[in-house]
C-alpha cells in the first residue's frame, strides 16, 4: 500500500529560520545586525566601506574580467577566513591559477565571489580577476578587520 499524503500548510513566520548563515541580516523587529556597508563599483574599480553614512575607507580594486565578471547585486558577508588556498578552473588551461595563502577573505556569494587580498599582481584599478574582488594585501587586511558577518555588500 502507498502512504497517504496530506496537504500541509506552512506558516510564513517560521520560514525565515531556514536560511543559511549570513543570509538574514534584518531581524523581526526591523533592526539590522550591522550598519556597515561595502560598495563595489565595477566601472570605477573602487570599493567604498561605510559605517552608517560615514565613509570608513575608499580602496582601488580589481574586479572580474569581461568573461568572468563579478556578479552585480546586493549580498552580505557570510564567512571570513584569514587565509585560503585557491585553484581553478582546470590545470592546463590558460586561465588556470594555483594560489596558496590567499589572504583576508570575505565571502559574499554562494557562487564563490570573495573580497580578498591579491599578492600576485598590482593591476589594481582595472579588471583582472576571475570574478572575485581583489585588493592589495594591506587594504584587504584593513577591510577584513573592519567587516563583520552580515556586512552588506552592493556590487554595481
């Protein structure tokens, strides 16, 4: 015999509990976890970090190349790691990279876009990356120390 299924109604007040870490930055009472906000400007190749209305820092960056652009939209920092090994896409291809110890990582998309330091180039101010937001290691260290989980990230 087959089990009997019944139509179950879900209450929307519980649905927001089922989000991944970092996805929820506005709580039920309307407050936010932080008033920190990072703006990535892909045209100017600059990053602006605000606390409320006050500019904390402006940095020159490198975003994704035309074939691997940094995704536009509004996100939030959901993970921080001080160092990460990055590799991709595939060995033997011209755009392959193998980078140990990538410093000061702020993850802001589930697709793998990260704000991080780049010690392997100094081409800041122009598109360079595979989709991540590259900063000088010094700038990345400063931003990493300032940003908290839930920091809003707007890429335009």
